[in-house]
C-alpha cells in the first residue's frame, strides 16, 4: 500500500495527544484533521502533529479527507461519533467505554453489527506485549487448561474529585480495562460477583463510589477470574496478571525502569518504584493499538477488539456495580 | 520451671506424629500417654517417642499423669475431647476444625469460655515465622493502614477420594486455615462472599465439593481480603500472602529449598519447584505451635489462638459455603 | 539554538547505520554528508537518512557543510580522520579504539590536547542509563567508599574468524569497553593483571588470541576491579556490574525483554534469555552518546569521554595483553 | 551397625562446640572424650554433650575409648594430633588448615599417604547442599563444559586485631576455603595469580595483611577461576558461586532467612540482609561434614576431603600470597 491513511482525530486531551503521537511514528498514516469543540486544543495538537482543525465533527466527516477516525473525546460523545462514522462508512477507533449507559450502547448495537467498516475499541492493555506473550503462551498450552486468572491493577493515585461524577464509577472507569483483559483470556464470562470498599478516600466516598474493589468472574468452563483494584498505590502503577493452569503458572510482573538493585545494612535487593502511570507503562501498547487499527482499515487481518467487546466490558462493569450494591452474584449472557 | 510438662497425645496419624516429634525436641515437655483406638498406632508412636499407650481417652485423663493434652484425632472426636479436658481441668491443644457442625461447637461455647484452662487451636500458619514477621511489620505501620489482603493457598495435589466425604468440604477443610489467617490480620470479619468451581477433579465434583474457590471477606474497617484456593498445583505447595496498605505493600513469597538458579538457551533465572507439602513447609511452625501452647500451660503469656478463633474460622467457612451455594454475600457477626 | 548541527558520517557499516539512525531521531542535528570508500554503502545510507555522498573524506571536510563529524569507519582510519577534523577545526565523535597501536595514538596526543574542538570517543556503555544511575549512586555515597568493582561482559557468540586478525585481540577489541567502564568509576588505574584462556574456540586459538579472560585492575586508592570476559554466552548478552563498597553493594542486572515468568513441574520462576546483542541492549545508549556529543558541539557542558579516555583504555588493553602473555602484573601511569 | 562410634574431641572453642553439637544429633556417634589444655572449657563442653575430660591428648589416645577423633584445636597443634591419630590407628577429622607451614605439612605427607585410617579435612563448604547441588549439576553437564568459575566470599566483619598475627594471613585463613571450593570443581589447578589490597582496615594493614583480595586460578583445561574476597560486608555474609559453561550458567545465590519483601515509595522488592555468619549459614553443612566423616570411619564410601586436599589448599594459598607479593603468576603442580 503506497497511499497513506488519512486520519481524523476527535478530542485533544491527554489520550488524544497520545494517539496523535502514535500516528506521527506510524508511516502508514497521516493526521489530516484535528477536531475539538475547544478549538485552541485542536490548534495546539495540529501545530505539533499536522492536520486541519475544526470544532465540528460534521465538517471532518464531510471533508472527504479522512479514511479513518480516532475518537478520544469525552465518553458522552462516543456513541454519536461511532454512529456518524458508520453512516459515513469510515473506520473508527473509539476509546473505552462506548458509553456509560448500556441502553445507549444497545441502541447502536444492531447498526454496529451491520456496519461495513471496522469499529475498534481502545482497550490498550490488549496490546501490551507482555500480556500478549502471556495470552499466546496460555493459548499454546504451557500451563495446561486455564483454571484461575488473577489481575491486579492499582493506579498510583486517585483521580481528581471533579472527575469522579462523570467517571461512571470505578467499575465502568477503571475495572473495565481488567474486565476486558479477563475476556481477552476467557471471552465467555457467565457470572459476575463484586465487592467494593471505602478505605482511604473521602472524596470518592462522597461521590458515592468505591476506592477499592474485588471482582470475581466465572468463565463458561468454570474458570475463576479475580480482579483486584485500588485507586491508589504508594509504590507506583501496579499492573500484574497471574494465570494458573492445570500444569503450571505464568505471571506478568511489574515493569521496572531501573536495572539497579541495592544492598545495605537494613534492606537488600531493593530497586526503584514502578513507572509512574499508564502513559509510560503502556506507551508502546498505545502505539500498537493504533497500528492494529490501521491494519483493519487496510483490510488486513487485525486483532483489534470491536464494538461487541466494548459492549461486553460495559455489561460486565454494570453487573459488577449491581453485585457490589446488592451482594448478589449476577449471571450474565454476553451473547444475548 | 524445673518440672517437665507431661503431655498426652490423642491420635497418631500424620499430624499426631508431627506433634510427637515436636514434643521430643522441646525440653520443657515429655510425652507420657499416647492414645488411639487403633492401639497399634499408639504403640508405634510410643515406641519412638515414649509414653504409655491406651485406646481409651478416659484412661489418660484419669491417669493423673498428664498436665496437658494434644488432640490430633479425627474431627468428630474433637468436641468431646475438648470437653473432657475442660472437665479434667487439663489444658488442651486441639487440631482444627473444632467440629464440622457449628451447632456442636456452639453447644460447647459457653463452657469453653468459662473454662479455667487454656484451650488452644491448631492453626499452624499463625506460627510460620514469615507470616509472623509480616503480621508484625503490618502492625508496626510499615505499609500504613491495611487495605487489602490477598492469601494464595494451593495444595500440591487433591486429597484421596475416600477422604472427601468426611472433609467437610473445601471451605471447612482447606480454606479454614486461610480464613484464620485473615483473622490473624483482621480479627473482626463482617462479611463473606465466595465462589466455587469445578475445573479439574471429577472425584471432587462427584463428592459435591469444589476444587477451586475464591473467597472475599470484608473487615470491620472495610478492608477487603481475597483468598485464592486450589486443590492442586503443578509447581508445588503455593503459600503466599500479600498485604496492601496505604503507604506500601508487603509480601511473603513461596519458600524455595534450593539457592541454585539456571541460565540456558531457552529459559533463564529458573529454580526448583517448591517444597512438597505442609509438613515440610510448616515443620518449624508446627514446633512453635506446640511450644506456644506449652507457654500457655505454664501460665505464661501466649499467642496461641483459642476456642473462639476456632469457632470464628468455622463460622466463616460455613458462610463461605453458603455464599458459594447461593451467590449471596453473607453478613457475619463473630462477636454474637 | 535554532540552527541544526550539520553532521558528516564516515563509515556506513553496522555502527555507522546506528549513528545515522540516532541522528534521524535528534532534532538538533541533520546528516549532511555520508562518506565511505565503498560508495554504494554511502548511497544506501544517504537514501534512508539523507545527506550527500562521497568516497573521499577530504571532500567532506572541504564542503563547508559539516559542523561535526562522526567516525565509524575501520579502526585503521581513525587517527587520520581525527587529525583531519582537528585541522579543519571540526568536532569529532570517533568510535573506539583510537587505534590498535599506542605509538600512533601517542603521536596524535599533543595535537589532540591542544585542539580547540571537542574530540569525543564512542564508549557507548558510559551512556547506558543503568550504568549512569549506578555511577551516580556510587558517587552519591550510597555504598560508602568504593572498594571492589566487578564487570561481567560476555558476548552471545564469537566474532567471524575473518575478523579476528584485524580485531587487535580480545583486550583491545572487547575488554576495552570494560576497561573504559572501570575508568568511568575509577579514572586513575595504576596496575593491570590479566589471564587469558582458550576453552572453546579453535578459530580464536588459531588466531593466537584468547576466548576467555579475567583482568584485575588496581585503582589509585587500592580499589580492586575485576573484569570477566567471554567471547560466547549461551543465555544471551551478559552485561552486569557489581560495585562493592564499605557500606553496601549496588548491582546492575541483565536486561530482560520479557516480564513473563513461568512455573512448571521441573523449574519455576524462569524467564526468557537476554536481549540478543549490543545493538538492542545499548540502542538507547548509542542515541544518548550522539546527543551528548552534540551538546559538546554546541559548547554546552558534556560528559562525553575524550581523546585521553580513548588513549587510557588502549594503554590498559596493551598492559592487559602484556600481563596475560608474561604472567606479570603491569604498573601503568595514565597521567604520564 | 548397632555399635556407636566413640568420638574424642580436641579443642572446645567455637568450632569445637559446633562439632560437639553435630555429634549430639547424629545417632551413630557418641562423644566419649573432650580434651582441651584449658580444662574448664573441656568440662563445660562435656557437661553439655557428654564425655570424659582431659587436658592431655595422650590420655585420650591411650584410653581405648575413642574410635575416631575430631581436631578443632589451634592450627599449631593439627600436625601433631594428626600424626598421633595415625600412630594410634584412629580416624581423624581435622579442621583446616593442616598447618600454616607447608614444610610441616610435607613432612607428614608420606606418613599420611601410607596411613591405614581415614584422615578427613574440615572444609565445611563442600557439604553445603546448595554447593553440592551446583557441583552435581555441573558434573551432569547442565552447562556443558565448565569454563569460568566465580566464587564470592565476603565476611560480615574483620577478625579481632589480636587474631591477625596467628591467622597466617587472609589467603591461608579465609581464601583457603574458596581455594578448596575451586578444587571441588576443578581439582587440578595449575596456576595462581593474586592481587591484595588495603582499602578499609588499619589494623589489617598494620598486621601486614590484605583486607581485600582477588585470586585468579587456572585449571588444567584452561578454565579460569576468580575468587573475590573481602574481610567485611555491610549487608551480611556474602557467599555466592557462579559456574559459567559452554551451554549455560548456574548460580548459588545468597541465603535469605526471610521470605518477606517490602514495596514502598522509595524502594521496592527489598528484603532483609543475609544471615549473620558461617555458623548460621553453614550449620547444616557442619553436621553433614561430621556425618560424612563417620561414614569413612565405618568403612563406607565417603566424600570427605582428605589430607592431600588440605595440603593442596595450602599450596594454593601460599602461591596466592607469593603472587600478591611479587605480582607474578605462580605455576603450581599439586600432584608433585
């Protein structure tokens, strides 16, 4: 393919910047439009990474200058922008979640299923090469049958209080990544149990949300998945997965930036805390996520998660929320 | 104290042997009676470790030759032997569980509470010096406030099919140790959720039991405890604890018998699988458990868990069983 | 500084390519000339990274289009190209070694010392951020006074037999990097002892060279440095440093590309072998090496090693060779 | 064998106590005589571990009540006590070194070679099960041909100044253990190079000794062995071996008493410093050393090192001293 894919970007916040940077490193694509209702943001991004600017998505779709779009705007805009992409027959990579309301997602579901263009969801962890290696080795039978999966995910620090009300709650905002990771290994989850707690954050408590959660999922072959979340972590971003199988165990450890270890009179073998946050830990994964989407755009086989994956993660997050509130395990049918 | 404590032992199975051996290494005690309805077993143990033999507990209590007893006989005999110890005013160390029926335990509860003699429960993990170190350092504030506790406990292989019907099920037989460990850190557990699964063992399924379980407990300050259990583990006995707090994390890793690591063309840094099973992993803990009981016998301050700890673990195990069967989180009140 | 530094590159072999790639990622520089007597190589490099081509260094120096040059051509050309750079008053970054003959290096020494332009030597390990962190922490007193330094350096596989005669021998070709690393920590080395062996390679033996060596250096404060070298390593590129001091120890471990570890029935905790070779292990260091040289070109403070460092490493390599051949420890005076 | 081996012990200092304790745990032996010119010491040891006391070795040999003797008295007495054992036809286990003077050792050599009874030398490291495992796996070909061996040995703290003059110097006192370990893997050492330094201890310098040393040995197949020694170590007893071979690497790591690791805001993955000193680190090895000697006494195959091993270690230590003083590599012929 000699022609570059022309990409339009919606949203120029933190994650929009990340995608713009990824595009800049990918030879097969070029950023042609940058769209944000906050036009100054669009201008700054375009100045650095190229493209024309707009505060109106319709202008972008109508320009005839985009072969694909990336949606990194606020969650509330996702459904509409996906729908416009489908209508314009333009492939779209949309940040998670599809929406905070499953009803709005379901309203789009049939149309998304019938769409002729790729609809990819931005679950970046699926593109981390360590998790990919883990998935590949589990699939290759290195630990026999997968029986238990333990996903630990703790953010360095809680989000700003102002963000909490629009976050959709910890399950839809943070756990949703781990729920999708669970489905990366075990797509057919049939049951969700969850417990939430308030152990450290007054602002999270006031927002009616949990700061710490434990989720237990059941796969269709009775596998058990445990997701351990906390909104803070004193020692840095804690991102681990342990896959326990009938013949062994595979783990992805935390990533340490430093190879230096220290031996002293009071402690030995210690090293530096983990990389600060997801932009550093998953920098390469974000790039691969966009690259994989571009493969789909070009009609090549692609392992990008799609609309149904986005919906499934939200269904699981909703079930987790319901379980945490009621104390009851919730049966789910993702294929329904 | 110049006089040795004269100890009577009930039960000469695997764990009875362990206690006899511990007594042999402890200068402050001597084994004076060995009692087992299977008299040959009693004779063999007495031949190796000393003591007179009997197949009748009444004979032991009436002998006037025991200052303390250790109960390592089948679970069904525990309640009665504890009661006889109380009646005889003789300190008793009883293996877990007190009984498989909470009603029988509760029937003894008031008497146990009013007893003038120490009643110690055999939760060996409380005496493992690594878990003790972990507990001490958590208590010393090294990780701030304890927020999450993750206990991983996987046995090397499933128990014999014949044992399963009398085991009381995985929660009362295996998880009960971890439920007690949870209470070692957070005595006041207020809620139990559990999920059970059948992923590998046909015989366990046929016995109506689970081979894999995940339990989530809630402490009275909203701490979340997760217990991960499996009845088998290809790489050896898997015994880990992770304590997550507001300012850090402490872990107890698996114990490796070998200091040798290998680097080759296909794998590097690998070492040998973990010690085979609890008799090896907890050898020292079993000895300290008896030593600590002997301190109580001598009227010294002792940190042996007591009757209420034994009852609490069973209450939690029952709640876990009920939760796993119904899907509902179960509120518990251990002080009731 | 708004103007880009125009760089001329001599040599388009493996390491020349690396430098061209580094320049491409550094905004402050642009590749303007690519020079190689093998003109096809120069053309290929220029096609990818830009610049005009030549097979004659004089043309490059005379062009008026280079503010700095990078010398990545064969060792035999280094002295002459450095001299021409000095004469042209153009800063130069030259790959190690300056030359295989100390006499030729010494002949240039006074001129280099008097030169008005920066002369940087390509000791890439000095720019590895883990070694830099180690050096910084040793310097900050984290291990008290440095007493012992152990540098392990084992290449994945031996060089082609055809390369051996021109290599200058293992001390001048391979150990020289570690000799410079020793001086990164202890610039004033006063004594060199070395033992060489032939344990695995027939072709190296036939070339009259060693395949395995151990070098012991003495610093001016009686510190002992040990360098362990092998021309092969079954488990990948082995690059470690251990700094032992009066109050502790600091280590740089090998770099592992994968965060995945495996637990099985025969081995546990194993991970994948180390990155294949220096281009991968030191990719970032090579880029920083050029960046640091560009700082010197711009007149900024720079920590690039210079001509005297290049000479010192060769003096030490010569002494190691002599010691290995004679069995005698060799006193050296690097300041002489 | 129903009869116990009756053992006489010479010397009741620290190491004599260790051997007495080992004998107490070994069913096949009983301590019958305890001999020390300081009779109070003998009495204290006999009170704890049994046996008659004497301050005269002749009395012990003449008693007819010893089937074997253990020599743990000062070095200066070793040669004479070994000789008396041979004359009395009584097996002897003698602490290292045989003597500080090779002439005195050589004077006994022919007689020792002709002796009908086992003469075992107390090189405890040969009985550490991790080093034994390493040796076994190297021998089994797990790393192909052994090419390099690196032995790190650093004591927690320097010996008392008063001990230094009688120590024989670091090579004969401390390095000698590592020289024997080298021979455990490569019995036929042909060359010794050594460098010594004074980096931290004024009292060691005043005694004319080194506080830090590096020794390089050459095996008969050109293998290179490096021994790294320091008389102090801030982080505890540092005892490591790395065996590098044609197809891989095997390491024995330091032994850590604690399984607990800590993650905090400034350091992660740290654990506690290493066990304090050789009595703890090699407790089990000392016991196995005596057990293995008892096998020899009973005429069973035994892997106890013998007189020639003791002599060889001293020859290497002497050569190391000479090399460190002269700067020359010293050829040795251990079979001469």
